[in-house]
C-alpha cells in the first residue's frame, strides 16, 4: 500500500519544474489595456463573494452569484455534450466515500499530509474528485471488457483542505475548498491504456479549444507524478493572475489526465476476464473534463474587454443565452 506506481520511461525525470512542454495551441493575446485578474473582474460584475463565504464557512469558500452561476451551468452542460458524444456514460456520484476506497485510489484520508476532509466518528471522507467514487464503482468486481473499455464521465462536488496553499498564485478561485467538477474515468485492458490516455488528452484539448483559451500541454516529471500515476499530462491555460511586474500573465493548470495502469485496480481488486477464462487486473485512467474553479478563471481573464465586460465563447452561448457578461 505504500509503494508508488512505476513511471513511464518517456516521462521527464526530476521535480515539479522539470516538466516538458509537448504542445502549445496559440500565443496569448497582448492586451492593449491593463488586464484585471478574475477576482477583480468578478467582484466588479457582482458575481462572487469571498468575504461572506468566509463568514459562513471559512476562508477560500465563496458564494457564486448571478451570471457566474449561469456560466458554471453552461460549462458543465457543454462538457457533458462534448464528452458523451465520445461514448462516455454519464453519472453523478456521491460526495462521500469509504476511506478504504480513497486509499485504494491513492488518496491518504488521514495524517498531517492529507488533503481530505474526514467525517468524524465514521469511516467516510468527502471526495476530492469523482476519480475516487468512479474508481470505486467496480471495486471487487470482474468486469466485462470484451466490447471495449468502460468509459464514464461523472459530475460531483469536490472538497480539498488545500493545506498550505495560500499566496498570490493561489488567489481567488485558483485554490478553493469546494468546487464542482466533471471527471472522465476509463477501465480498459492493459494493452489499451496508452491509447486511452491519448484519447482523454484529445478530449481535454477539444474542450479547451472550443472555449478559445490559449494553453499548453505539459508532460509531468517523475517526481511530481504522485503515487498512482504512471504518466500524466496537464493542460495549463494562460492566466493574468499568474503574472507579475515583468509579464502580463503565465500558465496555470486547468486539467490533468493520468494513466494509472493497474495501480488502483490491484488495490481495489478490479479485474477482467480474458478470452481464455483467466483474470487480469484492469488499467484505470482519469482526466478532467471541466472544473468550475479553474475554467471560469481562464474564461474571464482571457475574454475580458476594456470596459470590464466578458465575451462569452461561441460554443457556450447556446447554453448561456448571451454573448457577454456585463454590469446590470
């Protein structure tokens, strides 16, 4: 239970800063005015309230208001439509899972290093991602992969303590304690997992391209993979909030996709039946479709106008009902 997964031989070796950029879609625009970060934009448009979120819960909780609520719903519905057309089964999961499921997926529900909210006097914890619940969906089962991989896309709330994650680069929505996420998850035969990993990345790129976001794809280095991942790609969108006195912005993570090979399946006893009747552990993969903390940041900061209004990407307009967010 303490041994991490192997690492893909082509993954960069090193720590957090040793990633390799493998794709960039287009260069971010050079604003002809001084751009604002998403927190300032949202506050000016009366779309978010962190102060009252802290009063009711604690810091890094917030109230979404008015058109931000509508934008969030539009993003989820857009993501559902994109992913389900690729053959993914849609589900909505519990917000709680047994600690044995968290441990099987690779999350530590206890101890000083935990990022998990545990429920007192129970063996339950709030989930940090639907990867946990969908990964536990077939625990202790022998599943049928004779017709191909089992592919799910799951909507859930996510809860993370984000201990020690405060600072300028974590301001606003970038690191919060509760958010909603649409997560993709695949169970497949071992020989299919690298191909499925490329499929997950392609869907993530399709979603980000539709939202007209400048982004890059990075191949995560070995020391930053965590326990479960054999190989991981992040999509990082351009964000004004990541900028400083020397540059208007920088890249920040909006999605991640991991091939976990049989790491989770071994811990949760998930196998498939081979043609000869024998059983073998499946491979599992996960990928972010839409996350309602990071995606609104990228949309607001990249599509802001000089008057403080926000241009809505064309793919979202049928879901959102307008082409701009502006002051009432």
